[in-house]
């Protein structure tokens, strides 16, 4: 199949994926939330100058549904963030998220941005945009695979401490 034909059908594929995921997604995803993360998000929301945004390779409707069903949706406002539906290339997502979180005068500064992730791809996308990254070993990757981050945490308590050291 040609690249042009694939691009022409990308919207249809996205719509079908989102529709099917909405049908098969369990009604409660709270058991997948890493212990302590809701508290870290609550703490971040009280910090002056901190704005939470979601950056993910998921299509936006899928990401928003996952957050709602995990009980975290209220922490991530719409209109902020970047998603797989914005670009197939994850390294393109941080500039999009910074622009959406910014003010009319421009995007959020790189020095004021921290990507929190749990994969080497999360670290790579942060580095590609010149922003800092705090990695958490709560996924399938351990400290060695995430060593390229500015900080590596093993759990939510360590993540909060790492964010504090990064100036949050």
C-alpha cells in the first residue's frame, strides 16, 4: 500500500481505533494506577507555576478515556498536552504540548518543562526537545534502561523527591 493511501485512511483508522477501544475498555482502570501517583498529581496541582499536561502516543480520545476510568481525568485539562493523534513521531509531541500549555506570547519555555515517563522513548522525546525528564521504573524498564533521564525514581515517593530536586 502506498504512503499516500495510508495517509488518506489514517483518519478512518484513528476513528475506528478510538471507537473500538471505547467498547472494550474496562469501566474501572484504577487498579493500573501506580500507588502514590494520585498524591503526586495532587501535590503538583498545588505548586505555583505548575501546569499538568499529558504527552502520550495514544490517540487523544483513548488517552482521555483511560484517564477518566483510572480516576485521574480531572488532573489533566483538555486543550493541554500532545497525543499520537497529533503526530506519529513521539519526538514531535513535546513542542506541541509546550505550545498548547503556553500563553499567546509563546510556548512554555524548555527550562520550565519536565517530561515524566517510564520508557526510553519518553526520555528520547524529552531530549529531542531539550527539556528535562524524570523517569519512573514502574513500567517494564529498570534504572539501567532509564539512566538517560535527568532523574530516575523507583516509586511515587522517589518521583516527588526527584521533581523537588529538579526545581518543581
